C-alpha cells in the first residue's frame, strides 16, 4: 500500500514541481472529478472483497477462487457504462476540461481492478508478495512520470496516473494464483449486498472530503485547490502507515467477529485508539515546524501565507485522521459494521456541503477548511463512540450467554 499509494502521491509532488500553481490546481480538479466517477465504478466492491476473501478462507473455501474474476467482471461492466455516459454528456458538463477527462477514462477501469486485486492479497494476508509487486511497479512508474510530466506537463501528469495503475493491475492479476475464470452469481450477490452499503459510504465520504475541490473550483479558487492538494498529499502519505495497520488488523477482526469474540475487539479498539491519537498529536506538532521548511525548500511557489494558513488549520485535524484510518480499515469494515460508517459519513457529507457554501461565502476559501476541521473531527468521534457501543452490547450479550450455559 505504501508503494502504490505513496507512488501516486509522489506523482502529485512531481506535478506540483513542474506545473504552475494554476495548472496544478486544474490537475487536482480533474483528479477529484475522476475520483467521484471511480467511486461509482467501484461502489464498495474492492473493500468488500477484502472482507469476504478473509471470511471465505475460514468458512467457504470453494468461493475463494471465484471472487476475483466475478467481481472484476462486474466492475468492468459498471466502468463501461459510466465511460459511455461521460463520452456522451461530458462535453456539456466539463466544457474546456472535457478532453482531459477523456484521457483519464482508462483510469476508471484500472483503479477499481487494482483495488479489487489488492483486496484479495490483503484478505489472504499475502502482504509480502503485495509489497514486492507494489514496490517494483512504483519505481518504474515514478521514472516514467518524471519524464512525462517534465516534458508534457499537465497531459504528462494525467498519463502518469494511468500508467501506474495499468502496470499495477497487470502485475497483481499475473501473480495471483487464487482465482479461476469462472463467473459466480451467488458470490457476486453476496459481496454486492455488503458493497452497496460501502458504496453509499464512499459517496458520502466524497461529499465530506473531495467535494471541497469542486466547490473551490466553482468559486474560482483554482490556485487554492493546488494548495489543498499539497497539504492533502502530505497528510495522506503520513496516514498510509495507519491505513496499513488497519488492513493488517482487519483479517484478525474478521476472525474475532466470526467467533463472536467481541470482548477482544473492544479491547483492541481501546489500545489502538490511544496509540493512534498519541502518534497523531506528535505528528501535528512536528509538522507545524517542518512543513514550512519543506515548502520553502522543495516547492517555493507554494510557500505563501494562504498555503500556510491551510496547513495550520488542518494540522488540528490530523490526530483524528490518523485514528480514523485505522478505525475504518481495521475495525468497522471487517467487523461487519459498515452501516456505522455509512451513517456518519452520509450525515457528515451533507453537513460539509451545506457548511462549505455558508463558510466560503462568509470567510472566503479558508471557510472550506474550517468546515473540514469541524465535520471530520465530529464524524470520526461519532463513529468511534457508535462502534464501541455496538461492540460493547454484543460483548455483553455473548457474556450473558456464556454465564447462562
């Protein structure tokens, strides 16, 4: 994950280095649009695959080899449908950005396929093989992206994203032996029911995160989109280890939930929450001193009062984001409580859009980031309390049953 997502982040920094702040803002806007389309194409399947692979490994091994091919066929079909709509209607919707969106259409197929294959590796705990594939592909992709962005600028940045995920998808499928080319309707139906909830949560998550970029674009804050992407990518790279931690925890959480051992989940939840929040506070304090030096040295075009204001505002959110990554990946999704995330993110997403328009009208671009700070922290706290309450209740029921026996 660090190699794959880290490479994608580094491609953004390469783009920031070679593009003007205005062009880099356009690049951030294009990737935000495509991110929304990818959410529709994937619609929770990739995350659901990881959970069901881990479950099938314990209970229904005959379905294990069918899941990768079956779910991949479904996402290819959805991606084809979405791409056709973009081709037909994109000219009216995206106007001057339409041709760039067309070049990003392969991304709609490659990103979901890569995530699904990645989910199979994680569900099977094949972390070493996954890390090796991602590292080799990442090195090749970074070299290609440096050459493309330096020569072709915005178009090179767009092509770099497709190259990364094309190579990743080919490698992940080529080295995964646990699948057959047989389409299984029952497997798709079972995964789809859980994926639907995750898909709703993903759309909601877009509303309280990436939608900020679309709103900034609507109000003409293109350069500020570039500032947002710089800060967002720095934070994202720092959060990667905690998302990895969550994905390593996930198969164990599935095992505990399958065995109805909710007391163990509750105990792990408290320990990891304290650990993640503590590390998050240390990171925030370090970045308060470190990011200005990084920007001044590596990206002087972004060493501005506006960018630093965004940094300092979002640093208050970082400890919550660190814990939120581990909570979702390690506990809520694999524990079978995806509805919790759907409810908190959907509520947060609607609140975020509403407050974005209110605050940006009253305070300018910084209002968007104040909204992010408020909505994200409240959503993560609410999700933690809600999950802990559910697990505690299940643990009490299980304990009562043992005592009665």
